[in-house]
C-alpha cells in the first residue's frame, strides 16, 4: 500500500508592546525548577555508532524572562539496567553533557540519572526503532507563493506489525509528529515546504522513532512553544510535564523529557 498525503506546517509568532509612560507592575514569581532536555538519537551506522543529542540542564527563570541559565555542578549518568553498567557522561559546557554515551541496544532499559543540588532525578526509557528515509527529492509544488516556497517530497516505509510514532526534524527548529494510523505497514509520501532557501543550500531531514508518550509530549511542546526560537524541546513550556521524576523530593518536579530514538538523516541540495 502506498499512501500519499501532504502535511503542511506553518509556525508564526508576533508580539508588539507599546506604552506612553513607565508603569510599575508586580509580576508573579515562580520557584526555580530544573529543566532536563535529554533527547538522544542513535544510529548503529554499521557498527560505528553515531550519537546525535545531549543532556542539557538549565534552570527556569522569573516570569516573562526568556533567558535561561545552565544548571552547574551537576552530574549525569546513563545506567544499562540489564547489565547494571553505569556510563558517566562528560560535561562539555556548563550544564551540557554530550559525550560518554553507551552504544544503545533495542529491548533494553536505560535510566538517565541526574544529580543536582543533592537531589536525584531519573527517567527510564528504551531505544525506539526507526525506519530509514526511502527518498527525498525536490518538487515543483507550492502552498501560497511559488517564488518563496520550495517543495521537498519525503518517503518512508512504516515499521510493520506494530503501532508506530515518528518525529521529523526539518532543520531551522521545525518539527512534525506523525503516527501510522492511516498508512500502517505501508509507505507514506508527503510534502514539506521550505521558505527562503536558495539554490546550493543543503537541507537535512531527520526521522526519529518515538513512543506514544513522547509523541504526546512533542505535540504539546510544538503547540505551546509556537516554534518561536530555540526549538520546542530546548526550553519546554513551564506547564508541560515530561517523564522525569525527582527521587529525592517529589514536590520539586523537573521539566523536560528523556527519549532514546533510532534516527536516519538524509541531505538534499536545493536546485
């Protein structure tokens, strides 16, 4: 079965504030919380594994403050629950751990353990399978403006005999969540439209396998963030709970998500 569909993603953000004189307003404050952004992509690469992702620890700021701050003096560890082996991650920048990951395997539980301010945060996940991208090619269609839009056609084949969820990254902090309800065990071909790309530009399209819980989280993050810079997973909205718990103090809940995903990436030069 081959199902062709067109999925269109448009994100926009507009903000304008003006006033004639200074007004003092008592803004609400909120307790500082830890944000754990840990979305890890894994590709076996024929026995030479590629890890794409990091564990990023930041702190929430005051109300209406966009700036985030790294959570310093923390540690991050991945534990293989089957073997009991621990892998201490390497902090490459304040609050950012991007080295020291194990070679992940399917059907094994992996626990992320973060220690910050004498409190322990954990989440356990399995590596989610992903198919490869069958094809990407440039089309000649457009949505609204033929001069400004570039169509890219993308095809992939669903993993058979199970319910699946996928996350596409199109670069430029644009993402799309797809489930296989209407093309189960078949192939899906759809269009994505880039704006303001030029001939010679290279676009990277990445497909990740995700579970149903992360699919729900990602959809909510996309809806709440409005894709207004930095990506929806870099600074999760304060109302969005992830899958990470505080083992030491259950009332001090963190934000963010821990996900392990196989991934495939294809590159295309714009003509």
